[in-house]
């Protein structure tokens, strides 16, 4: 019988900061998963700032390089590796991935490095010269990583096309999204007047008010839904497109039925009470809010954007997939959901997004030997 043994190790995570973002949240959750299993964890940050600092497990040691730019991190990062001598490093985001690869080479420390890929890189806007340089550098440096982990099959395929990485080099592990205690947060008290008994159903959007999230599409679809169906639209999040979205909401004449109150500390209480969650994005990596909503029992409607929604919804079996930038198709899916034609996943489908499952996948990949 083949036996595996877990190596005792210090696990280091590397990011620019802990501002709210999908990659940042995924690594914070993963650190909690390792800490729950008794591993020593370091969180090395270019600058120790951001809202997610408060979410780190108490056992995690924060190492603040205290720099104003990631471009200045090479020497202090190399020094950290030589002093701390971690056995495993997990990094995220392309620039920090590159600097960790270089720092490992300079440090000459025998560590195992996994770089994680969180976005559909080919779609992200960069100036032409920067885009060309990005493709060259990633294609050159990324094969030197011990493990390359993509958060969805779509992300893996996109990176392989973009950088010419060999597909067999990229492993897909879904982010740890469903955490212990989620059920209690779902059922937490919520005083919002729209969720009181007797009120119309609420359609929910959650995310940063930015171009990729395309909340304009959701507002246009909601206007069509409201022509014949009584409901409300609540969008949770903050971002630079707030003025544009508020102006569009005003143009619909439905300002009283559209609310954008900003970010909230517990979106799960809203998800568990909403009639449906809509993801209207132009592109994603692995959209966390979809999995969170499904775990809260909330039906999900999503654009079929690259990448993640199709995988999460199992090709549309467990939620509605609609064409991108098609307000009419989105409105029709919302109407069907309001009519009780929701598609929901079985509990076992969601297990692949649970913290313990993802942590186990990383341990098997990085911290075991046969």
C-alpha cells in the first residue's frame, strides 16, 4: 500500500497587501485552513495594510516588508527567505509571483514554491507594450515554479494560451470559499426594511462597483423585469463606478426600488434572504459570491463570462447561465427565478469549495511525500 507522510513545515503566503480582493481573500482563507491543521504560517506583505488583515488567523505571523511598491521588494524578500527558511511558499498575483520566483533563486533556499493564478489574464487591460512584456516574463519565469495552481479550469486554459505554459504544468484547485460558521452568518439578524415580512422579493448583486462587474447590465435587466414583476434590486459593494451606476438607476425612474448601500460586513445574511443573486460580470477568475450565495441557499443567475460561472453552475444545471451583455436574457432568467423555477445544487457539489477540501488539496500537492 502506498503511504503518504505530512512534512512538518512553515507555510508562507506572499501578497502585496490584504485589501479586499478575490486572491487576497482566498489566501487568507487558506492560511486559516493550514492554521486549523496545526501548521505554522507566515503572511509576508509588501505593505501590511488592508481590510482583510483582521481576518487572518490569530496564529499567523504577519511579516511587513513596509514598502511603497512591489518593485522594491526583491532584497527584503530574499532576506526574509534566508532568515525564515520556509519549506513552502504560496503566492498570488502576477507581479508578486514573479518577484517570489526571482527571490527564491537569489536566496538559494530549498523551498517548494506554488504560484496561484486567479484571473483570466488575456482579457485584463494593459497598455500594448506592458502586455507584450507581461506575456514574455510570465512565459519565461512561471515554468520555474514547483507548482502552478489555477483557481478554475477556465483560468488554467487562459494562462496556457496566453503564456504558452504546458497544460500539464497547471493544477486546478478551487478556492476555499465555504468556511466554518457560514451557516450562523446566514441566519444572523438583519434589520434591512426590504427583508421584513410582506415586502417584495429582492434581487441581489454583490461586488466592487467597477467595470469588470458590469452592474450596468444588471440595472438594465432589472428595468425590464420591473415592467411586469414587483421586486427590488440591492447591490452591495463600493467602487469607482458608483456615480455612473447611480445616474443609470435614476434614468430608469426606479430610484426607490434600486439601492446601493455600499459594502456590508455580513453579505451572507442578505444572500440567505434574497430571491436570487445575479453575477453580471464581463470576466472573472472564480467568482466567490456565486459559491457563497449557493451555500446560503440563494438561487444564482450569471453571465456565461470567462471564467468560473460555467464550472460553478455545472454547465447551467445548478443556476442560470445567460449570454454576456444581454439584458433581455438576464431579465428572463431573473423572471424565471422569481417564478420559483430556481436551480439549486446538491450539498455534495458544494463540498469542493469548502475550506477543509481546498486545504487538503494543497497539503497533498505541497506537503506530502510518498
